[in-house]
C-alpha cells in the first residue's frame, strides 16, 4: 500500500514522477491482448495519418453513400437538417457574431473527419461502413466545402496533401498568460463600482423550459387518488392484447428497437423525430402520421391506400431501400427474420 | 452533436410557476389562538402505521420531492440521444450530488454494458498490451476521492447575455461524487511504460465503448498524476448514464474527458485530435482563432438559493443565502458574496474547508427585509485565482467561446422574493 500513498503525496511533483522509473512490482493481473483484438479496437487515426488504412473513394461515390446514410440528418448537401450538424459552409465566419463551424470552416485536420465518420457514424449504425465508403464520404464532404473538385479521389496516398483552411487557426491554452490578471492578490471588497444597472434580463428572452415543478407539488395526492381507477381501466382493456403477446418476444423486440431509436419514438409521450412516431403503426395506413414530412415515394404509397400489415412491414424492415426506392429511412434493414418478428410484436404493444 | 447556444424566444408565459409565496407565509409562526391543528389534532401519520420494510427495495425520494429532477433544454440539441441535461442544484444542499439526479451527457445514448461483458484494453507504447476484465480491476489497490465533474459547456448559453432562468439551467452541468477506483497510473505501470521511452512528450488516448466511442487525448503527466479508473460513485455502482461499469475520472478537467464505459487506453506519441478535441471543446476568440487543449476548469461559483427556481417564500427576517464553488486548479479558499451587484462584498462561510478539485458549499446568513438584491458570488482558489466578472471574461474572449464560461452570475431578487437571471453593469 505504501507505494500508492507515495503517489498521492507526489501530485504536486508530477515532473519528478514522470521521470521516475516504472514501479518494479507488477500485480500480474490482466492478460496479453492479442493482435486481432488490438486491430479490432485500435482504429483511431492521428493528424499525421497514423492508423489510416489503405483505401480510396471518389466524390461521386461519396455523394451516393452520403445520400443514403448521412443526408437524413446532415442534408443532401451537408447543409444540416434541423439542429443536426452542418458539415459544409461557414468559410470566413469564425470572427463573426455567430460563426458557422463546419468541417470546411473550422476542423483543423482531415484525419478527424475520417476518424469520426469511420468510428462513430452513421448515427445509430456506427462502424458499419466499408473503408472505401468512408474515404468516399470524406471526399464528398470536402467537395461540399468547395475544397476539391468533383473529379477528386481521396486515398491513403494523397490524404496528407489536402489542406484544411483552418489548420493554423488554433492556439494552445494561454489562460495563464492572457488571463494572468484573474489571479489577484487582494480582490476589491468595498465600493468596487459606482452604479449597478440591469443591462439584460433572461425573462425578456423567455427560452427557459417549463418546469411544471410548482404544479407537480400538488400533483402526487391527485395521482394517488386517481391510481386505483386507472389501474382498473387498464386491466379491463389489457387482457385481449396481452394474451397474444409473449413477454420474451416483447423483451427481444424492445432490444431490437434500439436500432430504430435514433430516429423513431414509440410509447407514451412519443413524438415524431427524424422518423415518424410509431404508436399504432401495425395495421395503420401508410404515411398517415400528421405533420410528418414523408418522402415522395412514401406519399405515393400512402395515396394508393396501402396499409402496414405485418407482412408489408416485415418486407419493408428487411430491406427498406429495396421495398421503397427513395424512402427517407436510411436504415439498412434487419437481416434476421427473428428480429423482425420480435420488433413487430414490440410495436404491436403500442397500439392506439 | 451540435448545440445551438441561443434559444429562440417562445410565446410561453414566463415563469408560469411564479406562485407568490403569500399563501405559505402563514404557518407555524402565525398559529391562531386555538393553536396549529397540525399540533392540536392527532394526525393520521401519528396514529396509523407507515410502510413496512421492503416496501421499496431500492428507494426513491419521497413523493414531495418529485420536482427535484434533472431537466433538459429541448432547443439545445436535435435529439435526446445526443444531448445533455442539468442537475437540480437549486434544490440540493451540502456538496455530494446524488447519482439519480446528476446531469447526463451522451453522444450516442446511455448504453447497457454488463460487468461480465466489460473489457478494458491498454495498448500502444506499452511493454505488454493488456486486457482486463471487471474482476481484474477490482483486484488492484483502491482509492476514494471526491471530485466535481463539470461539462466545459456549463453556462455556455450565457456568453452573449442572460438567457436561462434558473441555476439548474445556467450552472447545472456539474456533479460532485465520491469515487472509488484505481489510479490510471497503476494500470499503465502494469502494462509497463519502458516502451514509451521519455514520458514527458507522451499521451494517453482514452475511449468509450458506446457507439460514439468518444475519445480524448490526455498528456502523460496528468495520466500519471491523479486520474482514476472508477467503478463506484457515492458508495454504489456507477449509474448506466454515468458510464457503468467503469468510467474515467479526470479531476479538475472538463467533463468530456471523463470517458464513460471506458474500454481502451492507448499510449501514443501525439494527441489524436479527435472530433471532441478539435471541432468541439475548443474555444473561439473574438478574432476567429481558437484556443485548444483548454482542459482545466477555472474557479467558479453560483448562488443556488435564492435563485429563479428557488425564490424566497418566507417573510422578512433571517435568510440563508447559499451556493456552490469549485476550481479545477485546486481547492476553494474562500467565496465572497455581494447583495448589491458587486459594489460591496462580504466573505461567506464555507460549509467545510475546501478540498482539491471538489465542490465547496458556502453560506451567508443575513437579515432580509424585502429589499431588492443583486446577488452575486465570487470564488477564490488555492492558486490565487479570483472568479472574473462576465465583462472581464468577454474582454479577453469575446462572445463566441461557448465553453469555459466561469463568470460571476447575478440573480435579481425582488421585493416579493422572486429571482431572475440578469446581467448588470
């Protein structure tokens, strides 16, 4: 234990610690990582290209892949949808009042884009894209930012040749010098300023979320009183539905639904997000959620009077793009039939 | 995830819940001649019985506290899966944040990773790349430390002006817990650092197991200093939303570096410059250049009560002003409070002596007679740093920094006890 105490005592002597030889004693815990394990997890890419795999992709392919996997959130032209990140534009805005920070206007290293797309995107289906597709997407993002022309092919060979506009736009943390005046021997205690006037009020903006706190304070008693009645009502309504639902299947379906959650909500309080709300979807008319902006093909299907029967839903979920060319749903599809059955059972439990 | 740090005004009535305190000012101190019925009459709870043991096998707060909860600001992010919410600091006291209401920040949602499925890899410039199971980690000598974890974007919405009306929303991206875990140093030395050569210019890159695989680069000096690989908080397992079963604790440094669901530690020759350390968590100055590697959280404080969500509901007379203070550069040595918008200051009382990189609670007990107040607090730390005013910060950084806003906060407390977030000259 004494060696650990020494460590704590040494926190202010980090420079001494850092040059000290490694501790002699090892605990003998853990096991050696295998090369395959390291290869599977160690995929980060550094600014000098360390970690970049062999591969290539062109702008044209990138546009297609982007449209399929990325555009639903980032827009067809990487301009961003709703509050999702804009990836293009914003050149020369960094010293403006509201800078637009994109890959083109802000990101200092191309490796960051490649690494992030490869490891963390698409949202809800990370690490499912091929190396070449990642190169292609990054090439397309560069093109969207007018940094390369439409003939451009990005590869591990020319990766370091791409110049990022804001590469020299960063300085290291300089607070200890530029803000040295915040270290004050004796801060002012009396008569520190002449007058105090209100210059801005949060109430004027009114962007604070509703809390419902003050109303809630009174609520529990009412809820307690209401609870028995609602339980009875639920019991009366439930048996018909529940008799048909296998709890194991439901549980599995809930798990499968995690793949859908990035875009869809279901259940009490659910709303349409990137994708429409799914309450009552099984057996519902196609394209019938109020206020949701469906793709043209989906609207067409709706106009034809189609219904999401279990069979149709299963076909759609297996291969969305094949079932309905041009659908906004960027999901690749559920490969296992079991998963489709389970998720359908799960969705059925949220019938209106 | 992109956060838009400026809200669009809504038509919602401001402070819907601005219930005047008038109704509750009566009470024990104003009992009628016959006496307070809560005392003179036998109450149900004093006669019947309450819940037996096992009524709740893992307890939640009593129903009367149902408003002490995390809250989010919907317009900030596109989706709750990649978003943040806020600790109800206006309603807490002491310094330890209960896990159940401690703010959450996810980039790809809170995942469920069991201890049995948990693996931690150490690779890169080490003598032997290693894989640890959860059980392996439990066999290393353990330490306990209390540290605050603050998101670099805490108070980020207030750069351009007073915006959100409540300490929870302006300062609630923070929590403070007692962590049990093992020094990162012990794991690095178990793998052996001879292969890394001179450690001065080396880094560790740490990443999480979730789909965002949030990764950050930490200089070796910090990694060998006080970073913890933690698996318990406040005595119990980490919550799912805080990285169960294992998270990194990087004392005093911005919360984004406290990797949750920690799965890999790589010793490298350079910073990886991942998305979260280039495109995000960098601070843009007025001239368009941006500071990077601004890891340390500067000294900061806020009055938590009274505040917009915690108005004064009692009458005139004794009033407890309280708040929180913290610094990533060391311990809090003192907090000054002003009730006149910064003209005059008086030293508040610390609930306990400040400790390294942990929250301190302060109190100022005054006699309040309904006068309007501009409440401010100013933290001082063991490095000699004094929390700056918003004006002082803007002079150096402009309005576009988003992160690291540690300015002095002002609450305008009115004669009726209500408080509002304002900026003053």
